């Protein structure tokens, strides 16, 4: 007997996460974790705090020079972080 209503497990899990309202928090967590992979260990060393609020990533840095440099490449960072997660999680980055 052949079943016609089969679905892939990944699709069912994504659907469940979306229904339970957990997809966005999971993607936000994945994006914060991807920060160190996208910017590398040197910049990660100067990062003191990261969090997302209203599709904006807030990055606290201990170096004002690095803060200025990263501000210039803000759009590229947004694209790379969202690409790493595979979804548009953030639309802006604020360096503090």
C-alpha cells in the first residue's frame, strides 16, 4: 500500500516550530552563535555582549576603533549573518 500524504521530517519540524512560535527565537539564537564564525576569533575577543531585539542585533564591543570599522561594513555583516542562518533574522546592527 502506497501512502500519498508523506512529508519530510525536516518540513514537519519547521512547521511545528512555526506553529508554536519557536522559529524566530531559534533563528535568533543561531544568529548570535554564528557571530564568532562570521567575524572570526579576533573580533570575537573584543565582543562583550550580543543580543537581538526587534530584528536589530546589538553588539557591545570593548574597542572604539573596531566599533568604527565594523560600522562601515554593517550591510555586509547583516547579509553574511542572515546567510549563515538561512533566514532574514536581522535588518540592522547597532554597535555599542
